[in-house]
């Protein structure tokens, strides 16, 4: 899978994960609604396209869905990992974009061994620059560094 597809998939997954707060709806319904109701232009920051035929590349869609489903399936373990690595930050106090990116990155670090940790961390930081606050990259980097270090010592 080419890097552009993975980046786009991660950005779409971020949007879905961000929207999952305070929702008890089944993930299949959430994903179906997301793809049905949002049509994006080439700039995937959120500019919509009213063209009903606008489609997301199938590999982008499948990668995004795999990330979302993985995070949802392992949410409890992922949140515990993030909480154990974030000094003085409760999950409910973290900015939603940052927490969503951390969850996605931790899922990849822990459950997607084919993706190098450096790539996962870099992607989370770069996407954090685009969607988060000016503090997001440093915050995400600090927590993911601790998680990656713990993973190395556990291996």
C-alpha cells in the first residue's frame, strides 16, 4: 500500500475516531454513515463535494476502517497504555484530536507489527500538526516516545 493511501486512511480514521465520543452506536453503522454522508474533495481536511458520485479510493477506505475497528476493539487496553504513559493527564482532559491520534498510533504500535514505530510516530505527529493545536506535535511525541520505549524493553 503506497504511503499516500495510508496517510489518507489515517486522516479519515482520525475523523471517525474523533466523532466516536459519547456515541453508543454500533461501529458498522457509524462507518456506513460516515462514508455515506461525507464526500471529500482531494483536500481531505474536510472540504465537502456535493457530487454524489465522489468516491474514496477503496484501499484508503479499507485501511481507515481497519484502524477504526482496531481502536474500537482494543480501546480499553489502548486507553490504559496511553494513561500509563501520560503523566498528569487524564484521558478526559486530553484534547480530542490528540487522544484520537494517540489511540490510533498505539493501536498501530501494538497490533500492526508490519509498520515501523518511527513511521507510526511520525505520521501521528504530522497529522497532529495538521488537525491539532500548536502543542499537539510535542504532546503526541512525548507520550508515544514513552510507549515505544516501553515496548522495546518488553521485547
